[in-house]
């Protein structure tokens, strides 16, 4: 087997997973947020694998921190405040003094263009050559590092954008263009996504340039669950903003499918946040838009719900005397109190004090955790034992809401799913959450702390593009327009993937649709991009999501999406041939808890709770009234005991 390495850069740790002739190896490094490539290159330690795949929080962190270059928006005259006006909605309805963070484009950094297309894509005000020259001169005088070009109704007719973009690029300016980034309707969302892409380009280009200099063939995880080259990702970095969560979902699908579980809810609890997603038939749910810290980002993403609950989530007492856990995190530095660096009380400290991390736990197998420091930090909030239990209860309640959000609130019965728990902290909380939500089975992979890295290794290369159509399916020309849009999308995605020297195995289709008169749409997957298929899929999705459908009403398509997909890499997962070994036993934290080393388990091994299963990359807590066994792939299968 050639050597494959997946690298997942998280907020606290950078995870590495290697598959090669010498077997499987996993290791971690503390992340280096200011220069993430330092941890990546240090962890690789000069190794040059045949295939290196990578997911990173670089783009996400740049947006959250607004740490990036000055970005200027070039837009149609009269619409320079489109990023300020937004949708005029408030995230907190009853907040009488709402505040919001600024966009990545400052209000004054806008260049208006005297031109106009109407809603049908016909010119109302022609774009004159002298206007183009004037805009270029203004852009050069501003001296910003990057520009976003988003003209009104360019998704209908991009002629003006193309001419202006060509002139700006000829002048040596770095420009993101809306009909290239997101050729769909909704003016604010298109402008915002284009501005975010422009803002991220210099940041991601520098980062991936440093990485590709040492590893030229590196492939980058996309938010949609596919891989792309560093060059393509540098041009459209908005496609990688949620690459880490997408990789985790793919990893969970890979291990659960091998074990025979196709309907799963993924539960990825790391140091800073928790990501959950629902997958049916081994396929994740997708959405066409997301929001990152108040920034509208419309790009295809694996549908993941994120909450600010992780091992490093800080516990505090609010002004009313109530216990709060998160969303603030202690991160990697100073980290939880048990790191011994003066950090605050966190979820990790609570688990340590409760004896859920074993008798002599070590961080990533090397750093000893100090239970005395953990109890001291908990003691600043109240009785250490009571606070530890309360912190776990609160963080579990927060995560249970996320699990219900992806299942019950979307018409899925959690009792029909298996919970796949991973991340450094996921297996610690999985059984209690499954019991709370009504999920009958928990699967903990053999290497839960680095499962996202596995997901990258199993991902295919792909390219996804969209076309804004905005058309009733009963229109006389609907079939002809759909055929034309589908053929154009098919050819563009195939050509783009082939330009990456990747053969195309299949083209997947989806559409954003709604009932005529509705304001928001639902994304539905399609066998073929045909009007009848779109209507049937939409009625079914509407029934499942909202409890009713109206087959007699006209369906309207808003956007058509095509995804060209390359070959699936061979799965590196193999059944284990090691015989079962009896688990090690002992006591942890003055409690009658069985302590089991994961390396002492093999296929067929069984256990009963209460138990702690320890390993370098994660720890699993098996409560009383739960039992488990190890399957042929080394997965720990946990269920309530009779």
C-alpha cells in the first residue's frame, strides 16, 4: 500500500493519520494558530507521502478574527451599501440594542459602477469604456490587496462583469468575480460570498503556497466533501471554510459503512466546538449556504450543525448565578486548568475530576494531566464534585439540542440511527447523549481522535458549480431551459475536473426548489436534472421537513447544481486479524470503574459499564447500564445493556 497521510488542522490540535506498508499510525501536534503550516510541517517531519490530503481552519479563523487584507467591493451604482443593509434581520429577535460584527469590507471601501442590468439580464445602462477606465484608476489609487466585483443581475447576464474583470486583471489587480464565485440570485448573498472569497484569497494563497512548496501534490478538503488542488482552492478559498467538519462526516461514513451501519448521526466533539450531521444510506445531507459569524457564505457545504461546546469550553457563573459552559474556549494555550498553565475550569477538567479519563491520563499520550489543578479551578466556582457533574450536564444539554436539530426537527427519528462518536472528546459524552436523545447504538471508531484525517483520505476529487435559473416548472420553456443549463453545467464541471488531471466517474445533480410564492428553498438531490424529477423530490423533501406537501401547487426552481466526481480512492480500512485479548482492569478516581486500554481490545472483546477505555487520541466513557463489544474493524459498539 502506498503511504497516505491525512492532516486535519483544528483549533487545539493538528491531527495526522498515516496508512502505509507499515500499517496505520496516528499522532497529534498542538496547533500553531498564527502560522498553521508550522504545526503541519513539523508533524510531517520531512516525510513525503505518495498522497497528502489536508483540511484546515485557516479560512474559518481568518473570517472569525477578521484577520486578512483590506478588501474593496466594486458594485453597481446605488448599491454600495448592500453589505451593510444585509437582510435587515436580527439574530436575537428581542434584543432591543442588537450589535453585529462588521463585514470583511469596510463601508467606505466601495467603488460604484455606472451600469445596470435588469432582472431579465438586459442592459438598462450600458457599461462604457470610459467608465471601465475610471473604475480601474480608482482601484489602483486605493491600493487594496484584493477586490470583489459584484454587479446587479450578473447571474442573468455577466457581460458587464466580464469586461470589467478583464480590465482590472489586466491592470494586475486580484479580483474575485460574482458570476464565477456564485452565479445565483439574491444580491446580498452573492456580494457577500464574493467579498469573503476575495478577503480569503491572499490569506489562503500564502498558506497553501508555503505548504505546496514542500508538498506540491497536496490536495485540499472542500466544504462539500470533495478534494481539490491547492491551486484551485487558492482561487476559490470560500469552498474550504468548513473543510474540517466535512472531513469528519466522511470519516464517520467510511467506518460505519464498513461496520454495516448506513444511517448515522455523526458527533464530532473537539477542543473548541462540536459538529453533528445526519447521513442516510451512507450519504450526508447538503446545504447551499451557511453563515459564519454573521457573514453570508453561499457555497455548497456538508450540512453540519455546530455548537460552541468542546473539551476546552470554559465554565463560568453568570450574573444571575447560573452555570454557563462555553462558547468561549481555553484553546491550546493556556488550555484547561489540568494542563498546568493557569487555565480556567473547563469540560476537560470536569471529566478528569469525575474519573472519566482514567487513572493517569496523558494528553495525546505525552502530557500528564493534573487532577489537583482541575479540582482547584472547579473549586473557584463551587464544590468541585458538584461543579464537575453540573458542567457535564450543561454541556450535554447543549449538544443534545444539536442532535435533535439534525434529526427530530428535520423529520428523522433518532431511534433509527447509530451515533458515530469521534473527536478527542466525543466518546466521553456519546453514551449519555444517545440515551438523552433516544439513539439506540453508539459506534466509536478505532482512532476516534483523528477520524477527520481518515475522512480526507477516503474522499474523491470533485468540482461543483451552479446556475441560477429562477423559473416555474410549469413554464412553457422550462424543459428547454433546464436542458440547456444542465448541459452547460455538465460540460463545465467535467472540463474543470479533467484540467486537474482527474478522470470523471460520474456527475451528481441537485436543485434548490420551492413552491411558487415561497421565499426560501430546499436543496434536493436528483437522479436527472428534469422538471418532473425536481418536483417529485421537492414534494417529498417538503413533506419530511414540514409535515405536509402540496402536489397541486407549482414548484419553482431557483438554482441547478452539478458535481463532477472523480474515482473513489481505495478504502484503507481492513478487518483486524488480531485475536481478542482480555481487557486490563483497575479503578479510577476512587470509583469502582473498569479501566481498559484500547490496545488490549481485539475483535470480539466485550465489556460492561461503568468503564473507561483509554487511548492516546481519545477516551471513551461507558456508563453503568451500558455494554459494548469490538467488531471486526476494531470499532467499539456500545448499547444499553438489558
